[in-house]
C-alpha cells in the first residue's frame, strides 16, 4: 500500500514537473516571440499640438520630435517637442500617420491655403524631418479638410473621405423629402505620392430613415477588410427636423452604421446597420476600427450619450455580427463612456483612451480584451484632472510594446510603455509641456 502511494506521489511529481516545464516554456515563448513585428532601431516620434486661443484647442499647429527607443523608455530623459521640435505643415492640428517601422511620417494638411496637400517626411532623429520633394493636393476632390487614414497594407495606401455639407431636398410642394451630401472616397499611393482612384456619390439611407431626417453628416476612419476587397467606412449621423429644416441637437438614434465600398474600385457603396449599438462609428482624428487576429473587424462607437461606447464586430461577410455585444459602460462599471481613440495590439487585446460621465472630461486608459469582452482601467499611469484625450491620435505598437503619450493640458507628463501580453506599465521619458498645449500621439 505504501509502495503504491509512493508510486502515485512520484508519478504526480513527474507530471507536475512536466506541466510546470510546459507552462514555463509557454511563457518564455510568449516573451521571445513578440505579438507584433519589432523594428530594431525604430525612431519614436512625439507629436504636440499648440494652443491657438483656448487651452487644449490644438489649433495653433503641430510640432514633432523623434528619439530612440532607448531614450523613449528612459524616465530620466526629457523630450520638449515645443522648444526643440519641427513643425509639420498644417494650419490647425495635423492629422498624422506613420509607417510601421517609424521611418516615415505621412501628413495631409488640414485647412488653410495648402489644405488637402499630401506629403511625407523622412524621420532622421531629433528635429530632423526631411519633407518629400513631391506632393499631391486632393482638395479638388475631397476638400481642404479631408478625413483620412492609412490602410494596413504595408504602408502602400492612404484613403481620404469627405461629405459635402448636407443639403435639404423638398418636393414641388415644399414638403421635406431628405437631407444628403455628396460623399468622396479617394485612395492615395503613399509610396509614389499620387492619387490612384476616387469616386463621388450620394449615399442613401432607407426611405423611412430619410423621411425622418436622418442623414450621414461625415465619413471617417476607412478600414480594409482581411480579404482586401472591401473598405469599411465609419459614419457620423445627424438628423434634420423635417418641419423646421434645422438640425436636431438630440434625437432617437438609429443603429450604428458603416458604409461598405468595393476595393480598390471604391464603387458600389452599401450601408450596413448594427442592432446592438447606436453611436457613430467615425471616431475623431484617428483609427476607429481594426482587423483583429481572427480576421474580423472591431469598431468603436461614439456620441451615444444614452448607452456609452460599444465595440462592434463586423464579420468577414462585411456585415455586423449582432450576436457580439460589448458595452464599455458594462465592462468598466461606468456610465456614458466615450472612446476618444484606441489601438488594436494583437491577440484580441486593445488599448483605448476614454472618458465617462462624472469625470468632467478627464481622460483614462483602458486595457480591452475583445475575446472575453472585458475592460479595466490601466493602473501605473499618473492621471490628472486636466488630462484630455479628445484630440489624441497616435499609439506605437512595436513587438510586445505599446507606447502612449500622457500629458494633461499645459502640464508635463510622460511616455508610458505597456507590455502587451501582461499589461505591465513602465514609465518612460518625461514630456515637457507648455501652457495650453498637449501631446497628441506617438508615431
């Protein structure tokens, strides 16, 4: 009996040791094999928005400054983009994108005499940004204030979108019919700096929705699906009062909508509608949807004051998966959550900057698990009542590291580096600020 017991214990110890070995090996593999591609010697570029008239308005232009990853991770290193950085061309806050390897910045000038002009900058370290010799202006097609993002296609393509001011249409008896603007979808070859295609069309909602005054006010944040044959474009919805002809400040919202167009032709616009959420899907000055590791698209919502932000799922048939319901309010235990910007970081994990009711506009950072549909506020970051992510644009994902700039308006802050697999937070370089200014991203 004792021998049998000893054999069982010995066997258990062997199995336990084997299991621990497998577990440790698995952890080691996770650390050795980054979630995302890692670029050795990558530049980390900080962007800061300057105040024009009001603190935090960001309308005074944008400056950039780049450092090594080693300096970015050093809490004893200071970065002052406002004194030492280089301006990028934009009358107001620039809307920047960067190549995956950090070697190039992409910019479309926002408003002003050069509004709509696309150019690239070679990142050479510190304030050394060499502007490309060639530019292309898309304003004749997409206006001087186009919304745009790059596609995740190897930094080959950017897509800009625009909607002209929606106009009211009435019948011969002056009875309200609908409100519509003309949409433009335009693709850019970012390597050769030229327009590859553009299409313009009116995008109709259902007859009932249009008769009630609902219409697309803005398009933004295009995303290329996994198959590479469709663009999913976010919408910002508004509603005209059919009786007065005025925009309604508050109204019963329709289900969240996106516009799907063929790619690369940009033809055949179709509207898809969620039955899960009711917010806009346009985001603001940043990516708002991503293709996940599972091949589906995940999209955030905004401006739904009743239900807060949701993460929606668009399946590989390019339709909303209404069986997937992920409320940020429910996940965080707050009311009126609002995702200002977010970034997919691999393996179902994402990070979002957000605020919520009762926070008086103060920003926070959340770690999101899209598979488990959970979210929690990231600890280890210094939060401040003047922290406002309303204009935040850029996160860098490099290997297992996610970089985020955290600066309250007019106050110094820091770069933070989050380990994507574990969620561990490391405080990085100090970000030196100026009155009324704030850092708007890492590129």
